[in-house]
């Protein structure tokens, strides 16, 4: 934070965001990272940053959380068991719980401070974390996943960027373990950075994913407060192709509870721009 | 504005904002109409044009905006020959229009000669096309141009924020009458309609007036990384042509080859996903 109180974040490729800040509500170093809660002076509300990187604003977090959760959840005929890796702010868990089929959500977050701070300062995001269906594991997902064979219908990797504590979540071995933790017909979705701002990271990640998963696709959606303005997620599975299944009734149910998600929007996500197609497919 | 630490910073009243690290201010002037600046970023974004301290384009990501505003209407028209670009003094829109081989005449109207000269000097990759023999640049008020011109256009692209009146959505019926007079019966008008997250109210006023004046009004959106709020919306208007009508495989292939973003599927899905207009009205 600088004196004039603008939160600024610029990627090495030059894309950047700026948000006017009224106050720093919380700033501490956990065992793993710097955790801050900022109060913006606009409808973006309160903001969570980790190691000075934007995680979520109250005002636009649904752009990210609806997209990471509902695209894979809706592509599964009956998602009952869900694992969320990272995602300590609770936004992804909140979206997952909108699906009535869900019986159990495990949130595996390495940093307890993220959960505590989100519960205290970001109640509209973290509200699902106290739900009886949710089990919170404060541990390293790399270890947690190792002995969980055939346990989950959906696994969502809601990690930080491939640096800092999240770096081990971008390895071939980890992806292999994630795939083995999926049940038959299971789907894994991982956040895969900005298509415009993180070209090298995207290439690296998709190269690894394609070594492990038979099916790897990319989908995108705008995120107003991430540098570069939009985001890509990797949709991966042993057997399930994206857009291969959608239940109209469940879709309507979820759409009613969402600000951006709807069927047409869902169907449009996998039509990706030419340059991203090149990035994720020409990986020699 | 460029702050003391050399960041170009732009924040909308709704709170969304961008920041770009700047190496140098290459040019800064106040024309008769506006403040014009060319900034040199220190990244792949290259040079940046701002008008009245608002982001207009960066060399690095201009294609996100211009491929979308141009190729959707151009490919929806079966044979676009004459194209009018209102507020296109940078040349970025004309550059995309000229990728279409059917095009015979492009009229670019911009009120501010300093924008045209500045872009030719500092952004030749973008503005060089303004010297193409198919292109005529008219330095005048677009309001007067559409009143006086007697050319029939196949496609009219309104690319600047508020070229025809006090602001987007506040066009008078005289403006609509003149636009329609210039437009061929199977013609198409496309205009930008701001960021849906940052300017909801403005967008609503615009859509309401468009629906009163055109049979077919469709919005589509795509991200523009260096605009605050990042999602951007364009409106497609016509009395007889629907978006992506008149499919011609060869033309699509040709354009797709020359684009970084645009594909038929990408455009199609951007149009289908759009429930924004319905929601706003």
C-alpha cells in the first residue's frame, strides 16, 4: 500500500488494475503469506489480497466464483462429493452448496488465517463455510490428496498464482493424484490464470495437464478486478467432455441464484479466442 | 492521469480501475476539443493513446476492441462495400475494416485533426491505414457529416464515446433519421455501449432509444483488458439483417486468419450469451 491509498497491481506483461482504498482493515503475515483486507471507497466493498495479489472483492467476486463452480458442477449428472483446494475465502464453497445434489464439500486450505479473516471481514463470501455439509481441512493439499482414491465427483483447484504457497499445486505429480482422487465420471477444474497477462504460466500449466488428463479444455470469462480483465480455467477429466451434459431443470435452479451464470452463458464459455486456443494447444 | 510514480491510472466512479506502468509521456497537448496524450508503457502494451485522461487504446491490446466492433457487422453483411466510421481518427477501426476484400470505400469522420495527426506520428502501425487509397478522412463534426453526406453505406460503425451528441444514448431523433437515411436497406449500424459493469444506467438509456429506432437490436460483449471493468459491450442494429446472417465460409476463414481473437464460433457465442439487454430493460 502506498500513501495515497490506491491498491495497484501490475503484471509483468503490463496489464494492471487500480482501486481507490479508504482503509487497510487487516494486514498480517501468516506462516505462508501476507494477508490483507482493504476497504475500497466504492461498491467493490472489501477486498482480500494475498502477497499483494488480488484474490476477491465483495463487489465482483461472483464473476470468478460462479465460473469456477457451476461450469463443472452442471456438467456432472449428480455431483455429491466435492473437494475445493485453496479457496479459503469460501466463495467457491458457497457456490458449490447451491447444488442440491451435494452431500459433502471438503475445503482443503493450507492457511487458516485466510479462512479466519474471511469469516470475520467477508461474511457474504465466507457464509458457506459453517454449513454442516462442509468439512474444513487446514493442510497442504499436496499431502491431503495422496491417499484419496476415487473419492470426489468434482475437484476445484481455487489456488493462488503459481508462486508462493501455491506453487506445488502446479506440478505433474499433483495433477496425477488429483485425477486418481476423482470418481468415475469426475471432473477437475483449476483456475489457469489470465489469458493475456500470464502466457508462459498458461503454457506451462496446460503442458502438464495434458500429460495427465485425457481431456483438457479451457474456458474463459471476464473478471473486472483481475489484471488483464479476464480469466481462464482448465476443465479436465478422464472421460467427460465439456458441454457433454446439462440438466435443464438444475440449470434453471442455479441460474435463479446467480448474477452471471445461465445456460447460454455456460455454452458460450468454451468458444475461446484464437490466441488462447493457440496458447493451450500448440505446446511443443 | 499519470501519477507521481509513473503509473497511468484510471478509475470509474463505480470503483473499477486500471493501472499501467509508464516509461515516458511521448506527447501531451490540449487540442481545440480535448486533451490528447501518447504514453509509452514499459511493457508489451506498447504505446498508449488517452483522450481527456481516458484510455482510448494501447498498441498491445487494441485488437480486443476493434476485432469485435468491426468483424461482427462486416461479416453479417453479404457484400459490404461502403463503410462509415464515426469517431475513428486513430485508424484502429479502419485497419480492421480494410481486412475485408469487398470494401471499396471507407469514410472516417473525426472532429479532431490533432488525434489523426498524433496517431499517424506515434502509432503508425494503427493509423497508417488512414493513408490507404480506399480511405477518406473527414475532419468535421460527425453530426454535420451525417446531415450533409449523400453516400449510401452498408455498414456504419460508431466507435468513439459520444460523437453525436452530449453523450451515449442521448441521440436526437434527427441523428437517427440521418443515420438511417445514409444506411442502405440491408445496412448495419454497430456502436460501442460502454462497460456493462461500470455504466449500467447509460447503457439502459441507449438500448431503449435503439429499440425504438431499429427492428433488430442485439448486444454482444467481450473482454477488453485495458478498459476499467474489462467487459465491454457493442450493439448491433439493423432493420433487416440479424447478426452473423449471410454466412460465407471463405470470408470467415480469411478474416479469422488475420485476427488474434475473432472466430465465427467466438462471435456467435458472444451474441448468444448476452442476456444483458433483456436484464437491463
